[in-house]
C-alpha cells in the first residue's frame, strides 16, 4: 500500500512539472513550446478558437493551477510523509 501511495503522490507532484515543461504554465502557453503547437493545431481545426473542454483547454487550466514552487511543496510533503512511514 505504501508503494502505491508513493506512486500516486509522485505522479500528482510531477504533473505540474511536466505541464510546465511542455509549455502549459501559470503565465499562459509558452511561445514555441509543444503546448503552443498543440494550441495552434486545435485552433486551426476549430476554425480559429480553442473549444471549451478540449484537451488543450483542460491542460492549460491544469497548468495554470500549479507552479513549480507548489510542486516542490507537494514533493517535500510526500517525502516527509514517506520518511515518517519508514521510521521504526
């Protein structure tokens, strides 16, 4: 159970870092990034706009919720919790 919880905690903590890396940031979509290419393709396919509820819209919302600092806090919290589990 501890391994599963660690895995889920790590994935949750890593998500903001992955989103920021591909260009979905709290400041918006980064120019020239993978996110920008996705946004461009989605806009062309949708006649110039991004559809509400589309993958690009959902990823941007998720990227806007988190920052690298909050991800660091989450990782630190998970590490502290795991350290508590490992104590005899």
